[in-house]
């Protein structure tokens, strides 16, 4: 699933998907241990999906926790400081 599609989902949907992916990953690990797995690449795709969902959740949590003053100063650039090298 693409990240754009994940961004459109609600927090509840992301939680449900995360649980589903984790369950699939566990099943895949048992399949590998039992030598029943045909598509090993599927594990990589599941892990990638889990990582994307966790990243989105962390981004949303940080946006909620951000103080209002931080949003206003986000567009400003900081003054640069010039340091002279000792000769």
C-alpha cells in the first residue's frame, strides 16, 4: 500500500491494519520455520507496511503534541552565525 493511501486513513483504520500486518508477519515467520513459505519477499512487504503505519502514527502524535507557538515560527528562518577561523 502506498503512503498516500495510508495518510487518508483514520487512526482507527491504521490501528486495525497494523494489527493485521503483525498477524500476517507472525504467520509468515512460522511458515519460514516450517519451510512452507513460497514467497519470501512477502515478509519484506509486510515489514514495510508496518514501518509506514508506525511512521504515520508517530507523525500524527508529534503534530498533536506540538505547541501552537512552534507552528507560527515554523516558516521563519534562523539567523546564521558567522564564525571566524583562528589563524
